[in-house]
């Protein structure tokens, strides 16, 4: 054609050497009452994030009281004993600040992000939230009702149901990990305000807290502010909570959860994994990335690209202080559920039988190395990273050494990690779907003993 300019395609630029990266510097300190301080001064923007980490996660729930830790954390934002306490979140909003409180498996955390010129006022409000919670009866009952509604909704949603029941079938019934971190219907209904108060008094002690502050703040000024708001608070050091992380069984089992209206199957395959501080952490991370952790992983390419069974499949370690699960998760049409499960098992077996290729290794390590610096572009992301150091007691240079340790992993290291930490003989498989449509085919793959349940997890 004439009149249209054409250009010759230029060669693609070659990738250069990775730029060096250093995690933001931070200072450590402590108040006389034992509250630990970590301050990372970053003055690029007039923003400060404060995160107070408390050893009050779900593993600290008393027996038959699962959900108490999460309920207590959420109630912190529902009012204080001060006259204006019921409007605490509104007061933060008027300052242009945000506040969040939650409890995961290991810790609870209260996090505030605010503008630098509102830091002093936000700090005072944070002190009221942590030191003078109201625990109003009405709010206790409201949050319990919200959790029960959430559980009811989960029964209708196959993905969340599969995740919950996988943990229940995976861990020994005496383990806290066998129940949802937010509690189940039986325990949540029985929780009382008095139990919330006792849990708070037992776990929320300044001697067991770490305050992490990131942003436009000077360390000495922050220490003075913390001393003024929290310095006269007293309380004992609490012992870190723990739970059994033993599996329910050491042999394979297939668990079919009958959901007759499900148009497809939610599939979970896995076993008890590793604690976060395991010495094989880096080889295990690369192992999982190649097997199922990236879009280019073997499991996803097999199920999605080769066979067209699913839009996506992935695997992950749910890292905790103790042994969290290692899980393969996907959703597939009912009629291909047995075939998809078989392919996942093949990939796990294949992974343990031969070293990965150098291309696979390079793709995984380059990705983890390359995306690492951009994970810490905000004060809240840096505060979250420092929280990880605190929760898992990692060394201060962890993030400075991270990229080098990722690049140091070899294909041989990955094979050793697979041999040590992938356990085909102990896999548990959960299928949430129409049992009438999948049971015969699933039994035919001879995975292991078959048990059938309703959506409440009761054996049928």
C-alpha cells in the first residue's frame, strides 16, 4: 500500500544486571514497660503507618472458643470507654486517617495510616483503642451475628467451603488449625463479653507488643510520643501461644463434599507443610513456584494449557510459625474432576523424580528476584514486611539478603526440597461438588479411602 509509512521492528532490548536494592533502614528500641519499638524513617511523602503487633492470634484461642482472638481484635474498633468512644472510627476519618484491626493465626495487629501533621492526634486515638476498649455487649452480639452470617454464606460458596473443610480434614481434631481462624458456628455462638475481656487482659500487654512505625517521622520524636501515650501502661510478658500441627492421618484419603447444585468441582490436594522458619525455606519457595506457584508453573500449564480443564490452578504454602498447609487449588468441570486430579498427582510425582530444568529455575528465581523491590513502595507495605520480621523472629538483614538467597538456589536444591517436603503418600484430597457426578470417577483413580460429607462437614 502507498501513503502508509512502515517501520522496521527494532530488536528487543536485552535485560541488564539487576540493580542493587537495600531495604529501608530501621531503628530498634523499647519503652521501660517492655513495649518494643521499630522505627523506619522515610520522608518521601508526609505519611506515617503505625502497626502494633500483639501475641494474640487465633492459636491463642482457648479450647472450644475458636474465634475469640478475631472477635477481640475486631471489637477494638467498636468503641472505647471514653465519652466519644463509640465514634472512634469516625474520629479517625475526620483526621484523614484509616485504622484496621485483625487477628491471623499467629498475632493480632492494629494498624493506622495517617498524615504526618495529624500523627500526634492519631497516636492519642490509637492509645485509646488499645488501652481502653469498651467491649460493648451490643457490639459483641453484632459481630458474632456477622460471623455467623459469613459462615452461612460460605456454605453456599464452594471455594471458601473447600478451603475450610480441607483444613478440617487435614489436621488432627485437637489442633486449633482444624477449625477456621474466625471460629465455627458452635464456638462463635457461645462467645461472651466476659470471655473477650479475659482474653484481652491476658494477651494485650505492652510487654508483649511491638510497635512498628514507618514514614515521615524522626526516631527520637516517635519514642517521646510513644512514651507519652503508652509509657505508664503496665502488664506482664505473655508466653507465645502454640497449637498442635499434627496431621489427622498419615495416609491418603479422599473427601467428597456433596453440594448438589454445584456446576463444577472445587479441588484441593495437599498435606501439612513447613513452619516459616524452616532452614529449607528458600528451596521450598522455588520448588513451589515451579510446581504450582506461578502462571508458568507445571500444574497450571498442564491443567489449563495442555488439557483445558480449568482457567487456573495454583499451589502455595500457608506460612505460619508452626506447620501450615501446602495446598494445590483449582476449580474444574464435574466431568473432568478425576482427570484433573490425576494430572496433579502425576506432576507431584514427576517433580520428585528429576531435577527441574535451568530454564524453569531461571524463570522462577528471576521473577521472585525482580518483583521483590516493588513490593515495598508504600509505608504500609514496609510496615507489613517489618511485621513479618517480628512474627517469625527473622534477622534484621533478612530483606537485604533475600534476593541473593533466592538466586543462590540450584536445581539440585529444589530436587532435595521436593524429596524432603512433598509427601505423595500423605496427600489429602477434597472435592466440593456434585457427588453423584464425580464419585464413580474419583473412586476409579484409587487415590485412597473415600469418605463423603454434607456441606456442614458431617459424614454422610
